[in-house]
């Protein structure tokens, strides 16, 4: 179901038509999003010539998680001669956040699963931040209790009431329950499976997964096709898997590689000494907390409001031209290496060479998202037959539900901020993006309110404000065949002094991949620098 159908279907509901009559716009809000005005200036290409030059060994373009991770790694290796250029006022990418008098809240990514044991670099970073209290070299580290999601973590509104957990079970037939159990057993088998190369069949980051052909063959199917191939046709299981694909990849299971769909369920094996299986790390501001920690040691190197509009490979180096959006002056940075950590669709507008690379970058598709932060005067409005959880999902609805931003507070809050997520999932992501930007705040807030009123009929009476963030290019998604897609593989190759570090190159947009992309690119810069210094 696309967004327009979603709006029409909500309007047709008798119950929600009653709710609509009470929607008197008693609360305010605004539409927010990335700086599209500055971004669209790239398509015109009208920039003043550079008025000054600067020199750094490494220039990082983009301050999302990949760019910040690259900066963190360079700092950790004692290399401080770099600059990070960020378009927005603040770094973080789709892990940014906001705050009001009630709570901080996420505008995008909002949790981190317990990392797998073999993800040593990520665990080292978490230990530095204090998120891991002890034992980061062990299979079961001890995590900071305040950062582990408080119970209850998840609930699902299904057949008129809340149930614990997101895997459907309330009101299902015996056949539906049996089918879901069979699916879970198969995912457990995949979680333990290894290829002939000795690697886990599915791992994080993706590069650590087995290259055994028997597993890679799953990439030729869609996740929906895989379910039917196994004889699983029940609505409940298909909803559950479809929700998982939309939640992690922004698109329905019919548009997602079966390998990637299984990866969602089978790749995470992290354990903790003081946490349950599947427990996650979260903060009121979501993954912005992680972004802040990554940036904390590189504040002197970060320059915001910098619109990079030209990257050019030279005979003895590489240059980056960027316009300061405050002064409107252009600076040319001369460097040994550039780490490009901005979205792929921007690269064709800034790269002066590598026609094959720009063609591959232009081929990357992105799923659009909508995120709303809703302030509530009465937190008790979220209660039901079960208390409010951190993650709250409504069965068989277009939206992905909401998280309670101030769930991690020690005291029971009287007010609350909930963060609502909607992946505008459909086959045509370009059309979905265009439709998202054609809608007003008024129409979007009404649609969001109606969606949530299925579980909370009186919700509107408690809303004091609703701000809505539109992510036109929220994340790339792993369509069938993505593992062998030559465009994606080209983005992962070495391009002289240019290093691509973004989840667009990974094909999956999760924190662990972004972190690994940044570390890999920074490590490559340092390795090449060492090679150049060696005597012949």
C-alpha cells in the first residue's frame, strides 16, 4: 500500500471519520528535513571560484555515522591532520535528534542491537563511551544498565488489544502459530549456519558473511518469494516479515532480497552478561548519542555548513572545493586522500572524474521515510491492557508504530514524547518521495493521528505539538541481486585517492555497517600513507 492509498483508506474508516471530526488543529508543529535548498544548488553548479586554499592530509566529506566513524578511527590511530566537512548545522546524518522541555528525541535511527562478539572495533568504541562497562574483549560484555532498553521493550496491538513482543501470537489460529514457529526455527538454523569458507552464513558487517554459493543464491529471490517457496502463506507471518523488512530497509518484503531479509533475523548473535537476548541499546535521543560520542574527539576538525561542490583527482593529490554557507566563500582543500561519506546520489554532481563511478552512484535507490515527534500532555494515554513499551507497533497498519522517547527515564513521566515512523514503502521509491514532498503538514499530521488512534482513540486530546521530518533519501535498500550488483561493488572498490564510506556502498543502512564503512576507509588512508613513506 502506498502513502496515497494509506491516506484514502484512513479517511474511509467510520471510526476514524469520527476522530477526524474532532481534529480541530488544537496543536501546532512544522515540517522539517535536510537542507534541500543547499543540496539542490549542486544541480545548478553556480559557485564562486575559491578564494583561499587549505591543506589537510585527509578530507572527510559528510558527517553522518560513516564520516564520524572515519574521524574517530583516525584519531584513535594518532592521526589528527584531517578535516570533516558537513552540509548541515550538526553532524549525525540520519542519526540526528531534537529536544524540548519534556525529552530529547530521535529524528531517525534510534537503537543499536548488542554487537556480535567478532565486531571488536565497535565494541572497543562502546567501551570508550562507557556503554560497555567491562569485558569488551569477552563473548558477554557487561553493558551500562541505563543504556540497555528498560522493560517492557516491545508490544504489538493486534485484534483489539496489546500483546507482549512483536511476533504475532494473540488471536492467531493454530496453523498460523505453527507457521511462525517453523519460520523462527529456520531463522535459528540460519543464525548458527556457516559456509564452506568457515564464515557465518549471515554476519554484521556484511563483509564478514560467508561467500558460500548456497547462501548467496538466496540473493536471487525476493523475501516474499522465499516465504512462498517454503510453503508459508499465512497472513500473520507475511505481515511479520514484511514489517521487519520495512523497519530495517524501508521497503516491503516483495522488494527485498531474501538474503537480506534472512540477514535481519539471522545475523545478530550478540550477547551480554547483563542483558536478555534481543535486548537493544537505546537513548532518548536515539543514535544521536552514538554520533555525539563519535564526534566528541574531533570537534576541532569538524566544519559545518560546508557545501562540497567539487572533488577532483590531481597528479599528486586530490582537491575538494566547498562553499561556506554562512560567508558564501569557497575554500579549496588540498589533500592526500578524500573519504566520501555523503549519500551516493550527490556524488555525480561533485566528482570531476570517474564516469563509471558516478554512473554507479547515480544508480543507487533510496527509500523515503517520514518521522514525527509528538508531544503528549498525558503519558497515561499510551496505556492499555499492557503498559506502554519502548517500541509500540500496530498490526497490519501502514505505519511502523512509535517509540517512547522518554522511556529510559527512571521516574514515571506525566508527559511524553513519542516518535512515529513510517517507511513509505512501495515499488517506485521516486514516486513515493515526490508524493511525500507534495503533502502539507496538515494532511500528514491528520494521517499520523488517525493511524495511531486505532490503538489510542483519545490520543488527539493529549497532543500538544507534532513536528514532522521528511527523509526523501532516508536509506538505500537491498533489492534482489544486490550482493552481486556491479554498481554496488564498484562503490566498494578503491578509486585512487578517493575512498567511498557510506551505507549506500554496503547496501544495508544500519549503524554497524556505517561504522564499518568509516573505519575501513580511514584504515585504507592510513595504510596507503604508510606505503608511500616506505623507502624503495
